[in-house]
């Protein structure tokens, strides 16, 4: 939710870019009487990561609503004399406790709970190797270096789900904010008109040996689950709560309203929201009924009238007044008891809730498929990464790429699927790829390609 002058935002689309890796350096050591002292080009530094970290001091995603584009630092290029480039600076973005990270399509990537919990949302590009690292017994002085890999660029959705044990639900102006203020040290803004609360207020309450948090969820109205009023914007904030407390106004002057009808409307909205919730539906949570404003004479009379109806439904009922603090002690201990019962059923806490999707182990490193007449597309992490590392203005670097692809088995696979001399070979994706003409008679290997530094005889003869 956001608007002009907004001070609370619980859903944003964040555009992040990790740092690019620095390029490797192609350098040859030179000094007096040693004009060719060997390759001494250093490696490029790695690009910085973009990291989301839970900070319990954060209460909103407002900063990312105002500045949604974030970028980490780039790695520095390598230099001669074996000097490696510095790594790019990681970008650590603080988020509130209870932030859920989703892909634009809705897939949950991580669910961050607990101070200090981290999730790397975009990894920095790897730095390119310098020619000193590329030297071998057959290629003693490479005339090229590898380019740094570009960083990741992606969009993610951040959603904040308040981490609270008890959620207070009810109509606007039912007195939820007043209860929070009376039972805890929280100081929410309070007024006597609808939609007073524009953010979920949190309060910490102690009762006996137990301490728990209570969230004042902004007022729900009939049709909230379909987008009416403000309720739908904040229903996600009660998903983590173990207990629901219906706060019912016993002193309302609005026609057609009473505690029982208010209760039925809110229950209906919670059930409607359940359809999209999944694993832990709100309708299954333990709940209690809080009949508020009994300090008003008519309010006390109405509370005594409707209490038997709720008790007949098996609900615990508490008559309270946020104004005079009547009944609040008993209510606090009842909430503490319900929270303690729920916590006793939980397994040992695991602060980090990251959705892991490991890549298959032992699978094919590339795939070759025919996409046209003597035209083939090669996909796979390794060949695509190697393309990004190659300086195509340097013949020796291109020859090195060809040798790497041959060692990976791409030449043999092309022959197996029926490719013939002159075939068009694309590496990447159909929309973004590098195109080669395949010549199987050109031999792979350093011994067949070495020429003057920066050149490859196989390419020069064509």
C-alpha cells in the first residue's frame, strides 16, 4: 500500500543488479635484459552481490518504494605484475522481519524471519582470469585474458507479513488500536472515525512468564477480500499469527450493526481470504471474542446480552474497556495461554526460511537441438558462461573458446545429431545467441592453433 505522503509500504517491486566481474589482464613481464619475462596479467575482481538482510529496526518497505532500483559495485580489472583487481562492494539491503521474496510470477524464493537472516538475491559476476592464470605448458604466454562475467539483473517482489502472535481483527473504530495502546507500550495514532489505522500496529505484551506480540490489523469491512476498503491490503499481515482476537464494538451507533453481525461479516471475509492462502487457513486458527467499550452503559448491557450467543459457539469471551482498562489483565493472560499452547506444538525454530531449489547433479552440461535446416542451438550454463568470458576481438581468445567447447564434447554431439560442414551453430537462446559456422575439419587443440600472440592460425587461414 502506498500513496502520497505514505509512511508505510508492505509490497514493492525491487529492481536489482549485482556487480559485473572485472576483466582479466593480458600482460607480459618486461624489464631490462628480460624483454619477455613471462605472462603476469592479474585476475579481475568479482562483482558485488545484492543481499537482503533482516533488520528488526525496519518496519516498512517504504525506502524501496521511493528508490526501487539498486545496484552493487563492479569488480576492478586485473593489472600487470600479477595484481588482481579488487572485488566489487556487496550491497546489503535491510528489510523488516517477516519479508517474503517472490519472483514476479508469484513463486516464493525466500521467507526471511529472524534478525540477521540473509538471502543473496543476485550474485555478482565472476572476475575474468588474467593471462598468468591461463598459462600452461603448451600455451606459455597467452596473448589474451578472459572477460569478467556480467552480474545478474532481475526484478523481485518484496511482501511484508507482520510477525505477530495474536492478530486483532474487527471493524474500523472497534477499538483495536486503543487496546494495543492500553495493553502495551505501543503508541498508535487513534481517532474516532473509520480507517484510522493505515498501518499494522505492533505491541509487545507481557503476562506472567510469557511475552508475545499483538498486531492491530487495519479495519476490515464487508467485501474486503474482494478489494473493498483497506482490509485486503493488510490481510496478509495476520497470516503468521497463531491466534485471532475478534474485537467487537459494543457501543457503535451505526444502524444495522451489532457485535454478532460484525463477527459474522469478519468471519466471512477471513474464509474468503482462505481460498488463496493455502497451508494454514485463517479459519482454523484459535480465536477469542473481545467485547470492547463496556465502560459505556449501553455497551455493557449489549455485551451481557450477546455473550451467551458466543459462548454457545464454544468461544471464550472477554468484556473489556480500553478506556478504563477493565478486563485487560484477564485478556492478556488468556492470550498468553493460547500463544504458549501454540508455541509448544512448534519444532525448534529455524530463523532462515529459504526455498532451496538445487540444480540436478550429474546431468548434461549442454544440449544441442536442431532448430532449422542445418542450424543448431546449443544451450547450457558452461558454454554460455564461456561466451561471456571471451574477447571476440582477439583471435587467440576465440581459439581458446573453440578448444574449450571441443573438450566439452560439443563437436562430437553436433556430428551425432547430423550437423554437416558449414552448419550454423548458435550458442545461447533463440533470441540472444552468438552464431558460428561449424567447420569440423578444423582441428582443436593448442598445438594446432598457436601463432603470434593474440592470433590463432586456424582463424587466420580462413
